DNA sequence: GCCTAAACCTTTAAGCTTGAAATATACTGA
DNA sequence: TCAGTATATTTCAAGCTTAAAGGTTTAGGC
């Protein structure tokens, strides 16, 4: 009489999960907003650009466009535009992939590496400040729990 | 010798906080992406539109544009465009504010209310599913901890 | 070799987002 | 009154984002 269908409707814990989702969203947007503001005023840059440079910094050999969009979980067309602007800035370089004329490999220039090093140091300090209400143990605990959303994803 | 400056650099817990931030971002984007996809395919709508309708549903008397952008923590120009499209859809109504010809009050139409009711039920079920890896207690714990990021924000 | 499917990437259209400038209205204090 | 300031909103330019469509190139049967 109570739950006729397997999973078309919300379960008994749905309210707690809904509240978590709203809080998650608000917290993320608050931090994002702070970071965006800082990137804009201190480096005249943006969060998407920083994310791309961060991915490239972790992969010194460069990445294909498709690897980049896969890592960042954004659409492929999206990456095209961001890279375009990073190339204009001289932070990123496109080079052909030997043996596959469809693909491009993209990597940081020397200038891009230096710029990213500066930005990454400040970025870490900003995050440290924005999440300063939580101590290291709390941070690790939430990190682990959030990870289960990603790894135990249903359907 | 170790920490010459008060807070220009990252503190000792900064790595844990940085990892938390990256996880927070990834989890949020994953859930957002699922919700966006569902809203698109089931309702031909978007997350920003849902958010606006949700705010209006909670305020039956309507909201001024500035109240709306304040609640949603987005720029005022942003709300203008979203409302514009919701008005086209017949979901939202603009009306003058008596005594202040600068302001508009905005509220759901009957059609908008009915549509939101349908969407909200599905939305709750989607969230329930996307966050299904966590039980109610875990959800409440993280919610409370995340809240401290918002309420104990520094600087 | 040839042909189809797949992979890689860009382009496009539509919409979201911001910060800043522009408009219009309201208020406040000489 | 009237100037100056504050408030409410829109407009604008730039950039981000997606999904879908388009163009190339590669890979796999046959």
C-alpha cells in the first residue's frame, strides 16, 4: 500500500538528501564565486582557464583535446574555445600528434608553466581560506564520504 | 623560520582542504550534470529555470527581481534573461510594484505552479537517486559540516 | 582495395553568467 | 525646489557551456 513502484518516486531519506544537495550547491557556488573573483582581480583569468592549465600542468607531455575534455568532464566543444583563448595568451601550444592527423596535442608553454605556478600557489591559499572553517580531519572525512557519491553512483 | 607571514600563504591543512575542494567540485558537477540532463529530456527545461521557479514557489506573493537575484546569489542581469524566457513560456508573470515604478514583482502563473509541482517531485527523486550512496545520517552530518563553510566564512 | 563505422575535433545555435555601463525612479538634505 | 545620491532594473560585451551537426581522418571487415 505504501510503495507501489520500485524507484520512480523519492525514498524515505529523500528529504535529508535533498537538503544535502542544496547545501552542497550553495557551498560550492560560494567557494567558486570567491575563487573566480580572485582569479579575475589578481590574474585577469577565469576558473575554466585555471582548470585547463591545472590539468595540463599535471601532464607535462601534453594532452589530446579529447583527453582534456574527458578529465574535466566538460563537452569537447567547450574545450576548443578555452584552448583557443589560452593559445592567444601564449600559455598553451597546439602540436600535431604523429600518426594521427585527426588529433591535436595541447601542452603548456614555458610561459604557461610559470604563470600556472604562480596561480596555483595563490589558489591553494584561497581555498585554504575559504574552507578555513573546517580542520584537516573534517576535510578528510567529508572528502571520503563525498567520494562515495562518485564511486557508488546508481543507475 | 617556518611561517613568516600571517596569512598570505597556505596553512598546514591546506592540502586536505584543497583535496576537499576538488572533490566537492567534482561531486557537485556530477549531480548537476545528471539533473540538467533529466530536466532537459523530461521537461525541456534547465537548471537555472528550475532554480528560479523553485524560489518563486516558496514565495507565493512574488519576488522583486533584486530579491530573486539575492536569494539565488547570481547577478541581477542574469535573472533578467531567465525571467524573460519563463515569461515567454507562460510560467511567470511580471507585475508592477505599487508605489515604486522602478521595481517589478515576479510570480508564478497558475500554469507555472502546476509545472513546478510536477518538476519538483521528479527533482526530489533524481536527487534521492544521485545521492543514494549516502544514508540519511551521513547526509545530515555532511550538511551540517558544509554549513560551517557558509556561516564561518573568513575575511 | 573499398566501404562502413568509429574516433577526433570544430562549428553552430541557444542559453547561462558575470561585471560594468546605462536608465529610470526614488529619496534626502540643503 | 533641486541637486546629489541611492536603489531597481536592463542592456551590453565577453566568455562559458551544452547538445547537435558537420568535416576529417582512421580502423575494421570483407
